[in-house]
């Protein structure tokens, strides 16, 4: 079973990332006016929030962050 701390960290990271993603969509898809420096800051915040979400997701799943997704030779580990 998943521990409560990992669950809460995941929820918090998910909510933080989706908030930033909504702002990015507003700027890029809905045409919200934004200066280049504000857009750069927005994209940086979204990228940091995504990294935090990815790390929290791995913790939730019990996957070591340092582990490679695939074996070095690129073979499917589930065959």
C-alpha cells in the first residue's frame, strides 16, 4: 500500500503542475497577452512543476528516480 506522505506529495505536485499547465494553455492556446519575459518565466515554472510531479509520481509508484526506464541495451524488460 502507498504511504500517506507519498500520496499527498503526489496530489500536491499534480495540482501544482496542472495549475501551471492551465496558465501555459491560456497563453499559448487562448492568446492571453504576455510579454516575452513573463512567458519565459511561465514556461520555466511549468517545467519545474512537471519535474516535481514526475518525481512525486515515481515515489508514489515506488520507482527509484535514478533507475533507467529501459535497460542499457534498449530491450523491453517485460518480454
